[in-house]
């Protein structure tokens, strides 16, 4: 992995784990430290719905309930880990 030349080992391992979790994982970084993460998984915010628009009241009740969304949680934890390892406390406010 070419990224291992300039990333900390913990970041490389985290990226490898995320690549195993998400299909066609893509990370893009901007010059101002922005991150765009994309992947082809289509089940990130999808649970196992019991109702649809044919029973709108039941559907709305179901949508309002708590949904754990484990794939979304994994994505957010990955992004948080990248942020922790790339935090730059020495950057000036105007940079």
C-alpha cells in the first residue's frame, strides 16, 4: 500500500479494515483537510422494514422508532478514527 509511506501505521490498519467492511471504498482529501468518503454499499441506512406506503401510519411509526444502523455506525467510527489520528493542534487559525 503506497499510503503506508506517509500515514501512521494505525491509520493504514484502520483504512484496511474499512476497505474490508465497505464495497469499493473511496477516500478523497481536499487541500483544506476536507474528507469525502464514498462506497457502493446500499444498506447503510436500511433496516428490515415491516411496513411500506401501503400502510402509511404504521410506516411512520416504524420510521420514528430507534434504528441501530450498524453499517452507518461503522462508517462514522471510521471517520472519527481518521480525525483523531489526523488532528493537527499546531495549525494556525488562518491556514
